[in-house]
């Protein structure tokens, strides 16, 4: 990926002049163009993206399209989705889009198609979730699982928690879902008050299985289980792992057959699409999870192929640059009115800030 500094491009300098010369208010813009809403909204797959209520006009959008083209953004998107190692600091691909690639097309990293491994992961997750949801999986006293406790932090918590809340109408009534992220023991304590050791499944979500906060809570949960009728030999019936550290998982007492891994090209903030989404799969079923992946895949195709005029992520990126780099706005409010989406702001804050919170660019 080319190391392009957008502020040095011709289109950026023209945008600066445009910003300096156009100080019209939003009221004035609507007065001058009563048809503004019809020009500045996009309908896509049941979604309405209305960007007419922003301090921006047609000339500015035209300049932004020039900027996207001059910066080779289309090429960069294709490189990212194609498996190029665009994470230069770690020499890694950034390939969460492969996790939701429902097209069947191959995606290659280091000469190897990653899709067979992803499909194997789907099959393993589907089989496990079907066993739990059907009641075939029994706890150590022969009772079915009624409660699932996800222990993780950051991307191992925010994504699954948000999605289960958002899709609450589709969540099974057969199980309750709980999340523990805070290293303060009160978080785990309050969850354990609501569940029974004979019917609880713990998901320990830590790629390295060494994350300090997660492992402290995991060990506390295990001790609670042992103190309340469980035995070391029964741990594997009540604990599973999302990790790549087989030795650590086995040492904890979890059967590595119930260890679900993922790849180093999956960033934490995008990991809900991977095995980290196991709580989601248990909540809505694997078929529901595939529909979730399909929706994301449709958006991946949209951003990669749609013209900039009708490209929702591109329009959002333009507005983000316009407000942050030209207007100097340092804050971005995300206000979900839908109660089911009440965890979206926390989830997206991580997704956005981990990308935009960097202060060192690719040139150092």
C-alpha cells in the first residue's frame, strides 16, 4: 500500500480553500436548495443514510471524490479485502472481511487460501452450538446448559455483548447470556449470583490465554465452580475457550477439542466475526450467525464496488475528515435511539478510536 500523505495532495489543498471560502450555515444551505434531502441521502438494503444535515455542499463532495481517487482509496480497499499485508508495523494482513466472505471466492495470504480454514472453523462452531442449543451437551450432573458467561475484555467482550443486545428479539429463550470484563471482582460476583454451577457454561475468550484481567476472572470462576460441587475432572463440561494457546487451555482444564481459534490477521475490534462471536452463535444459532455474516459481506461488497456518490462508508469517511481535519471537531457523538442498540456506542468507540487514535502515520 502506497504511503500517501493526503494533506499533500492537490485535492486536499483545494478542499482547504473551499473550507476557507464557504461559511454558509445549514439553514442557508436548505434555503438555497430545498431539494437538499433528495440529493444527500442514500438508501441501501433497507437502510437510510441521511447526510443532508451536515455543513457540506456539492462542491465539497466533488473535491472529496477527487481526494479519494488521488489517494488511490479504491485500490487500498481492494488490497485490504484481497489479503495484502497493509498492517505495515506488524507485517500482517487485515482480513476480518474474509471471516464474512460468503461468496466462496478464495482469499490468499502468503500464497495460501484462508477460506478452507475459515469454513472448517464455521463447521466446528456450528456443531458445538447445535450441541449446546439442543440440550445434548450436559453439565457434570446431567443437566442442560441454561446460562452462558463470556469472560473477556476489549474486542472479546464489546462485540458479542453489543450484537446479542441488538438482536435480542432473535435470541433463544432457552439460555441466558452474561458478560464479565471488569477486573474488579464485583463484576463476576454479580453474575455468579444469577447462575448455578450445574447449568452454566463459561467461555474464556483470550487469544493468548494470558490476558491479565480475563485470566483473573477465569480462575475466580473456576474456583467458584470447584467450591460449589464441581471437580477438576468436570471443568471441561463447563468451560470452553476461544484461544490459540492450546497448552494454556489444557493446563486450565479445558478440553482442547472445545478450543476455538482464530488468526493473527483478525484485529480485536473486528473479532466478533470470528470465533469470538461464539456467544452470538449460541444466542441466535449458527444459521442466524451466517445471516449476520452475510449482511456484513454485502456491505464489504458495497464499499469495494459502489460509486463514491452512493457509497455509504465513503460518504461517512468524507464527513469524518471534513469535521475533524477542517472544522477541528475533536468529538463525535453516537446516539442510538433504539434501546436494542444501547451497546453500539461503546462497541464502535473502540472500532473507531483504535483506527483514528494513532498519532504516528505510516511514514513514522
